[in-house]
C-alpha cells in the first residue's frame, strides 16, 4: 500500500528553471535526431545502388553528418538533459551558480556544434565521426569539437557541484542512487575526453591550421580510442540509470539492490577506459602483449553487464510473482505490457543481449580479424547505441518531456509510443541483421556503393544492401513517429502532472556501504589502470614514432 | 535472512534467464571462433 509520504515523493517535480535547462538540451537532441536520421536513410538508399545523391552532395559528407549528429550530439545533449533533470529531482534544485554553469556549458557546446556542423555541411570536413588522421578537416571543425568537449566539462561541473553540496549537507549518508550514477558517468566522460581533447588541441588543430606539416597518425588514433570506447559507456550508463532506478518504479516494484547497482557503475568506470586498443587490434605499432592486456580489461566489463542482467531479471521476477505470476516464467506475463514507459526501454534491454554477445566477439583479439572494418561493426553499434540506448532514451523522453512541460502522456500517445518501438525493432532487425551477415561475407563499412569492378564477391553483397535500405526506411518512419510524439508532449498534450519515476530500494537489500562514495579509492584505481595499460605503449609509440603524415582531403 | 523472506524471493526464472544469456554469448562466440579457425 502506498503511504502518504511515498505518494508525496512521487509528486516531487523538477524545478521549472532546471527543467528549462534540461529541455534546452533535449530540443537540440531531437533536432539532431531528425537531420542525422535523414542522412542515415539517404546512406542506406545510396548503398542499395538504386539512388544517387543530388546537388553534388557526397556519400561521405552525409555519413559524417549521420555519425557526428547521432553518435556525438544527440547522445551528449540527451544525456545532459536527462542528467540535469535527474540530479535536480533527487539531490535538489540546482543553485543559481550550478544552473549558470549548466547554461554556459550548453551555449559553449552549441556554438561548437554549429561550427562543426557548418563545416561538415559545407563539405569541408567529410572525415566521418572518428575524424581519423590523415584525413584532414577544416580547422573550424576541430575547434568546434573542442568547444563541445569544453562545454560539456563546464555543464558537467554544475551537476558535480550539486552532488558535492548534497554530500556536505548529508554526512554519512549514501547519495541518491541516480545522482551517484550521474557523477560516475561524468567522471568517466571527463577522464576519457581528456584524450580526444589532447589530440584535437595539440595535434589536429595545429596541423589543420598549417602550423605543423605532419601528424603522428598512430598517436592520434590511440588518443581517439582512449576516448572512443568509454564514449560507448557514456551513452550506455544513462540507459542503465533508467533500467536500474526508473523501470522498477514504473512496474510497481523495487530496486533489487542499491549496492549492486553502485558496484556495477564503479566497475564500468574502472574497466571502460583502459581498453581503447581493442578498437586497434589490427593497428601496426602496438605490441600484441599490450593489445592482449587491454583485451583482458575489456572482457572485465562482462561482469557488471551480467550483474545488471541479473538485477533486472530479479526485479521483474519479484514484481511479477508479487502480482501472482506462477511457474518459471509466469511472472513475465504480469509485467505492464501496455505501458510505453516500460515496453520501449524493455525492447532496448532485449536488444542488448545480441549486442553484448557481438561486442565480446569484436573484442576477442585475433578473432577481431573476422569482422574488422566490415559492416558487421556498423550492425553491432546500431544494436547497442541505436537500439538499446536510443529506445531507452525514447522511453525516458515519453515521461521526462511531459514532466518538464507540465503535460501528460495520453493513452493515444502511449499506444503510438509502443507502435513506434515495434516499428523501430522491425526496421533495426532487418537492417542490423543484414549488416551482421554481409559483414561476415567481408562487405566493408564506411563505403559508398561499389561493384568493385564487377567482382563476383561484391555482387553477393547487393541483396543485403537492399535489405539495409528497407530496414533504414522503416527506421526513418520510426524517427518520424518519435518526433511526432515528442512534439505532442512539448506543445499539444493536455496539461497535467506526469511523474518522474524514481524507484525505492527493496526491503530485502543490504544496507549500502559508504565505500562506494569514496572517490579517492575509485579514481586512484581508475588512473592506475589507465597508466598501467597505456604508459609503456605510449613510450614505444613516441620512441619508435612512424614518419608523420601530411593531411589528405579526398572529397 | 529468514525462511519467510527466502520463500518470497523465488528467483528461479532469473536463474534460467541469466543462464540463457550466458549460453547465447557462448554459442555466438564459438560460431565466430569456428569462422576464424576456418579462415585464418
């Protein structure tokens, strides 16, 4: 039975001023979704061989727009919007100073996005989202990316300051779970983005400005992947926040264990950074010993991933049995299958099973040769970020946006949201499965349509590329549906109070030990692991540096 | 933990579900391993 105190807790609203800041981020995220998604659709059509881009637009130009806007901008902005709201909801309204930092961060990031996007749209930076040297973009593109990173540090500082303030006001108490998770995610982001900021500021900017002629490609790629892999977890952890903290409340259950959730987040912080080499397993210039070591550290993230799987299944089973579910799987039927706030992220969780399995294959050292640089990898990250993470973000947006705008998710919109997720799943199953299979046949990623001089092998790939175009088209319909729902929730839905669901911890769970809040321990281990994994290989790279490369612009 | 609590927490379904995830990971990994051995 719900007590009056519990009911009052459910009605806690995010302060309007914090809500405005969160919404500003969410607006940019969904504008990026539209433009980036449209470019994704065009890509799949071009690769089918039945469509040519008009007005001299290049394939690699739209590929860059797609990757940068969806991989870097949509994700970062939605995450920041969600995190600001989550911190404000659970640790209290931001102070004026913390909110000001949030706004400064937002505008610095947005100026950066405009700079980088303008250069990509002007075809001055078709360097794909990984912006690998020696492909050389216009210097404004790199400066724009620097602004995005620095802006995220400023905005992130506002959220961290709120956490520090809460800890000072509540000595000896564990912080609100979702605020703790936000701080872990920001720590991961700041430590990781130092790598890409170093590469952009000290290598790519001076080189693109013509101050230096050559760039060390190996170091720039290594610094990129030092950032690039934790980036994946920076996307994933907010989805885990929804799975661990929000979903139990939506289904009427409890969080299985606060300590287990914190432990898994700490393990993600420790094991998602010193692992970038598993993206460089075919890279010359790095000894196989250090690659192997980072492969081992990579596979350590299987532990918190399986802890999460266990915790979520347990939450579902306990709730389903409480509602009368019998037998081994009878509890599944009792879950709220007509509630979009649960169903949409749930599909994302299911997608993470094949996504995670694929990731283990990718990271398995020599076995990486089977899939390296094939479109299997594209299929893989469309399951992780574009299904598990994105469907969870959609599911969260369906209650977060109306919560912030003072509106409600109506029954019609709830039904449409479930249809949207089904459309997405169908489109992604077709596209991603085709990408995985044809990738195993050797079809390359990051490649315009080509018959490779009439090669028989390339001809075998074409039916799969057609399947990708069909799946991509269905996915674009999914984007239009999502935008329609979001527009409704922003401007047209009836006024009312939509809950910001925050789960409570099960009475069966053990008391949370305070060691999780001891940042000295976790940050020290994190830095030691990074130094252990990267120091010797970096010394090798510098002492045996390959000749630098001039810049190339192939577009 | 009391017996009553243990009875409340029937997690058999969770055990089977996590077991399925583990088996799925192993099966897909060995399929890819087979391809690797065939090709390299």
